[in-house]
């Protein structure tokens, strides 16, 4: 066992002889943020949130420089009543695209063919009638150099998201089917999405810890699932630490296993919850492994109804502050985003869980006093 004296000695050496390699030059210096606040962040709120508030949240987020926003989900209102009005949000985004400095990719979660049909009934009537099928989104690298002088409303992109889990018990609790059955459900979704020109993102939940099967989820199971989803046609895999049980060593092991399975870094996004306060630590590990797409929620919104005790997503403001401190670029105005976090926290009557967001707002108020 490594003694505390060895750890202290290593820390002193690291301080005296810092690594010359930086996060900014490890791969790309641009990090893509997928803002999941409007969907994953709000879906577990107990009180009913007016659809006007949700639309306003999307509108405000669009003005911050974010390039990807998960705006809603087409799931059964019986199981997720908070998302029952996602069709109205989609109608708004299509009919009156939020003002933004550049085109935005809007993502919509759905669990099955029925959810897809509900989405398409709105999307085809609005999007096709106005602008035709959207084009595939640019790669993360091209986003880094994209201009910020705005773009036509028709340039916005819409994507679908599907979800399964890395353990059988969680999959049964979450979607009432086995992992194999969940993959079968995705086949017609993938086929239809490709027919109409929509990209598909796939979530793998509880990849670093399950509330029912424990913290030691087999990383090879996650890798096998990711390969299956990519072979099926998924354009991106978001690997989710739904419970926040992930640690730095477990995150590193998972990423090494995914790489060994032939999964490229550009195909991956990481989705951390901050239940145990490890989200930023795990993010830094992921950066070291070349990951450049991360999910987060403004003001740390969120939780998981099937994961008792799980807190919200890592706060977008905290993530972005961390990236900017490392010399990485996100294209996001943290002051504007912090303002959105303060606003939505007040609107839904909950505390703002972003430390960087609260500190930024304090500085703004001090400056304006």
C-alpha cells in the first residue's frame, strides 16, 4: 500500500517539476458542451413547470454561445409528466427559432417507436414545410472554428436521442425491458431516422455505478453496448455516470476499455452527475484521455428518479469555468450562462447548485453596484 509520505513526496515533485503537456494541446483545444438542463435537468422536478418557462429557458440558453441543447423528450407523460409538453417546445423552436449567435443543434430524447412517431408528427409538419430535412451537424472540430455571426433559422439542426443502460436491473426499472430488448427497440428508430436525415445520439446510463447492482459496473459491458449502438447507426455515444458513483480510477479504466474496443474518442461524450463531488475530477481524467464532448446542466439541475440519492448533473457553469481556466475553448459566455442559471433557479424555486455560477453573478453585481 502506498503510504501518505509517498503521496506527499509525489505531490512535491509534481509541483517542482510540472508536466509540460497541457490539456489544450493534448488533442483539440475546443470542448463541446451539450446542455441538458431543459430535459435531463427539469424532468425530475416535482412541481409543474409552465411550458412558457421551459421555452424561455431554451431561448436564454441559445443566446449564451452554446451550440447543442437537449430541449425535451417524447416519453410517456405517465412516467415523466414534466416532459408532457415537449411537443409545444419543439413547435416553438421550429416556428420561432431562438435568437442565437450561430446555428444550434437541438436534441430530443425518445424511448421507442411511439415516441418517434410523436416527434415526427410535429417535426415533419413544421420543419419539412419550412426548410426541408436538416443537414447533419458539423463535427466538434469544425464547430471550434465556426463563425459566430449568426445563421439562418433553417441552419439549426435537430437530432434524436435514445437510451439504454449498462446493467440489466436498471434497464428493467427504467424502461421495463432487458438490455437486449432495448437494442431491438432501437432498430426501427435508427432506420427511420436515417431515412429522414436525423442523427441519433445514444445514452448508456449507469456506466460507472448502478443503484441496484452496485458501484462496480463491468466496463466491458459498457464497451460492448457502445459497439453495438455504433454498429446499429448511432452517431454519438454519451456514457453516463447517472448515479455519480464514478471515481478517477474507474473513469480511466472505462475509457481505456472503450478505446481497446476500437471506439474512437470523437464518437464519445461523457455525462457526469455530481452526487459525490467527483464530476470535475472525472472530467479532467476524461480530458487527459482525449474526450472533448461533455454533457452538463445549467445551475446543476437534475437528478434521477430511479437512482435514490443521485443529485443533479455537473453544472455547466462549473464545467466551463474549469475548461476556460485550462486554456480550453467552449464558445460559451459564462457571464450570460450564469445569469440563466440564477434565473431558472429562481423560477422553479430551488437553489443554484453551481459554485462558479454564483461566484460569477456575485462579481457581476459587485461590478454593477
